[in-house]
């Protein structure tokens, strides 16, 4: 798999899991977002046994997200390969959609972008 550059910080978890925000630069000519999800899920981590494998959530800016259409985000993502539509969430206040990627990989940025086109427009 092609390498990706990751910037972020490891945080100490409280509760179910630690959240480690990261900025990732990925060359979409060589890899796609699903490759990152698979790599994260396959990573050996100290708390893997007790808290589960790491996972990846893609945060998408959604200026067109409203209270009315937020309920339909899961439906928009249900047929997108490599996405866990049921675990994806809409945050109307922040105008963001948190797309939970499948640990098996397969997600493509272009497919996610197409599925969320109505939300990403102003």
C-alpha cells in the first residue's frame, strides 16, 4: 500500500476509546481513503484487545446540511462501498457529516463526494 503522511496527536482515552485527531495527506492517484481505514484497523495498538481496533471517520464539510435533511444522511451513504452508513453521523450545528469508514477498506473519495453532493453545496 502507498504511504500516507499523518500529522496528529495521540490522546489518552477515557471511556470506550481514545480519539486521536489526525491530518492525512493522501495521493488519490496511488491510494484512496479506504486504504487508510484498512491500515488503521490492521494497526497493532496497545489497547486493541480491550477497546477494539482503531477506526477512521472522514469529516466532510456540509454547508447544505439542515435539520430537515440530516436524517437522510445514512440513506445517502447506504450504497457507498466501504462506508458504514448506520454509524455515520450528521452534526447540523457544525455543518459536518462524520462518515464512518469500513475497516475492510474499499471506500473511494469520489463515491462519498457523489453521495453527499446535496449536502456539500451551499
